[in-house]
């Protein structure tokens, strides 16, 4: 588009010079030259307008796709936030996070990793152990990230792609997914292992930082889309304060805590 505009300016400048030069040329030749220049200018302007229309449509298409992808990521993040809140509340004796930064802190990692009894049933309608529930939720989260990276990376910023890659390759997500398999191996080899995940800040804390970073980048991308459209969408990342309320008994505070 910029190249066409520059060519148009150069041509108009040349045309003016030519018109000044042929202005003194009498008869039919003067008229022919003027018609050629006028027709060429009209053609360039028409091409410029058509290109601009296509550019606007392409920008709308990209923005529409970005809205869908960001909305999908926000949904996945909100589900992961809710899932993390469930783990913390079920394993904590009294401490509860007050915001997203505290939810993904060393304190929460210790609570989940050292005090959640994963042999107990998760606080969901269908009967499912924490082992299977954790594995399933991790797989759901990875599926959303996979979809964004494989099918929509063209529409994502480099910063967001990098953040998604870091979370996707995190060892804690892999550990979450294979927890049921580890339990089966323990049964097969008759290995006595405490029913807890075993996470510690010194070896898994970086994942919590990557999650916080991803959340902030997705929020930034969402704000960009909102500003472009001058319209507030219904998608937003929400701290799951309701599930963490001690008055909410699903799950009950410390229900599945192990010392």
C-alpha cells in the first residue's frame, strides 16, 4: 500500500511537469497527452482504492480470528485458575490467595505439592480421584495451547507465542498429566509413596512464573483488541474468588489436606 502511494505521488509529480511542458504544444497532440495522463492517474487511484478495501477486509478478518483465539485462551486460563483454586482450598489449613499473583506463588505451590492428598476424590459431581482429575485438567489446558500454536500462531504476537511455548513445555504440566501412570507403576512395583504430588518451589516455581506471565500477556492482547474495536467484549480473566470463599463448601477448606 505504501509503495502504491509513493508511485502515485511520483507519477502525479511527473504528470504535472509533462503538462507544463506540453502546455505550449498546439492541437491534437496536447489533448492526447492530457487524456493519457488523466486516464493513467484514474487507473492508479482506482487500484489504490481497491487495495485499501482489501487491506481493511484483511484487517477485519485477522481481528476476528484474534478475538476467537484470545477468547479460547481466556476460557482455558479461567478453567485452570478455577482448577488451581480447588487444589489450594482442599489442601490448605487456613491460607488462601487473594489474587492471581498469590494463587501462583511459592506458598500455593507448597500447599498443592506437599499437602494435597491426591488419593481422595476431587470436588466434582462425577466421582473422580484427584489423580485423574489433575491429569484431565492438565490435558485440557494443553489442548487449548496446542490449538492456538498449531492452527492460529499466524495471528498471535511473538510475545504470546513465546509465553505459550514456555507453559506448553513446562515439566509440571507433564507431571500433572502422568500422575495416574505413576500411581499404576507404584502399584505394579509395590512402591510405597505418599499420595501427594511432591512439588517444591525450587524445582517447579518457574512454571508458576510462566503462568503469571501468560495471563498478563493474554490480558494485554485482549485490551489491544478492545481498543481497536472500541468495544468491551464479554471475555476476561477472572480471579476465582467465589470458590476460595471459606463459606463455599465445595471444596471445604482443608478437606483433602495431608501432613
